[in-house]
């Protein structure tokens, strides 16, 4: 698969819980291809896996995002866009 380095990958499957080992394998593939990797709806695991950031879907109104703000990481959520 040929993707531009400007592409980002978001792991987003709400029917399955991902573990650190699986995410690490995906992260290695993305790193080889020069792609940034984001995990949807799980800031704690994204930080633990040292991913490029976390994607919080607009339907998630209950997550307290202030606990996860980090200037080195990306936090994508419509409520935070300016």
C-alpha cells in the first residue's frame, strides 16, 4: 500500500479492545512507512503506547479531556478546535 507521508492512521474499532502488543505492531508498520498513528477514544492507552496522538470522536461527551492535554501530543476533538 502506498500512502503519502502526510496521511495519518487512526485505529478505530469500537467492537474490539486493543492491547498494547497489537498497537505496538501497528506502530512499527506506521513508523516504517512514515505515518502518524492515532488511537480513537482511549487516551490512556495512546499515551502508554507513546502514539502520535489520540482521536476523540464528537459523540464522546463524557471524557474529561483536561487530564490528557500534552503539548507534545495531538488531541483531536471538535470541542477543542479553535
